C-alpha cells in the first residue's frame, strides 16, 4: 500500500517536492493561492513558480489544509519559516497521532530564534520530526537535473524509511541523524549567499566569491557547532553542498537579493519585485542575535546585516571585511 503524503506549501520548492513524492506515494499539496491549486489539478504547470514545468500527473492539490493532511501518513511543511508556526497551528487538529512531520524551510523564526523542527516539537509533541535539505535549486531539479539531498531525523530507521518517499530518478537522498546541524546549515548559508550575490553585483570577481564561500563556511560552522550541530555535517550536503550551489547560482533567491543590492537597488524594492521569499533577509536578524548569545564572531553575517538593516552600502561591507586583521585560517575573520 502506498503512503499518503500531505504537502503544505505550493511555492517552487514545495511543488517540486510534491511532484517527486507523487512518483512514490499518494500526494496532495495545499497552496495558499487558489489559482495555484486550480492549475495543479488541471495539470498545466504551476505557472507562478514553475513555468513550463510538467508535474507528475497523479499529484493532487487541495484548497484546504484539512483536506491535505487529514488522511496523511507523512506531513511535509513547505512554507516559509515566518509562516511556519501559523500554518502548522491550522493543521494541528487535523493531523493524526504519531505522523512524521518533515520541514523543507531554510530559516529561523524571528520571535523565538527557533529552528523549524523545534517549532514542530513544541506544537506537535510526540510526532517524529525531520528536515529535507541540501543543494536543491527547485527549477533545476524539476527539469531533470541530477541533485542530492539529505533527510535528517534523530531516529535513523525513520530517516531510512522516509528516504524512499523522496528519492526519485536523478534526485538522490542520503540520511543523517544530525537534525540541528542540517537545519542550521540550510538557514545560515542564506546569509553567505546574500554576501556572494553582493560581490557578484559589483563584479568583485571569482576570487572574491571563492573567499566568501570558504570563509562563510567557516563562519556558519562555528555558530552551528556552538548550537549543537556536528562539525562533519557542515562539510556535507546540508553545509558545503548547499552553500556552493546557492552562492554560485543566479537561480537562488538569496543570491538574487545580494546581486540586486550590489546593483544599487534598495531592499524594499527588491523584496517588492519578488514573488517568493528569500529566507536569508529575515534570518540575518536572528543570526546576529544568536552570534551575540553564543559569543561567536560572525564578520560576514554582520556586514550583510548592516547592508540590509543599517543603511550600509555594499562597498562599506567589503571595506569592513578587508579591515579585519587576518591570522590563522582557523580563526574568525
């Protein structure tokens, strides 16, 4: 018997994951926009987020959260991090006991500084929780490009079972038990991606991008380990893999934000012109608070924050980074 999977969130990544899952299970996706639901059920592409893409024919879409989750054996949360709590609270009364809940979001909640799986554990105690993450640019995956992801749950036996739900063709899924490290890798890399986008926007060059990626990995690893993640996780798909993919791709929303900042656009203008959420914009606020809480130096994140929220220019940010004295490669800066 096939599992029944309910996916909450009909953006580009939620729809892509739903289309993958539909190859292995009975899949129903909920989208906030009724037009998106109608499009998916009529089986043209999801024009708003995935133009010209063909969805798996068996994928169904629902207009209500209740219809999406009430019969589900697995719940997949594909909504942005700042909407995550409210959507899960709406779904709570309709979710059957002990059903695993998997997050796709790569961000942190501003009000509580919590990871998404921590929010699930707070609202839905007793449910197995996990995260699907990695170097996963939705449009590439949907159009048949090979990719790898990691499914992280504390219980490896659950991860192994869930892996079969998400693995399909050229989309390979690995398992990991370091939920904390995998979530922080996905959330923190978005800030580094904004930084590399800013560099690309001012045509800083490939050497600068490589330096930002490398030093950015060291920076996010320091905070991630301080908060309970395993160092080895940040050298894998959820850390280095995700960082390299998004920092190097114009398809990344966070890279787009940085690039446009480098071209001189204001943050308000950039956000207004986007039809999807760049998680790094809001995560930057949380990361600076966590860096202070855990006394972890985060120079790249700090300069990005100043550009986003304190009126610094991209050139101010790069000057600030260049003024940091260099020492051992193992040290901050």
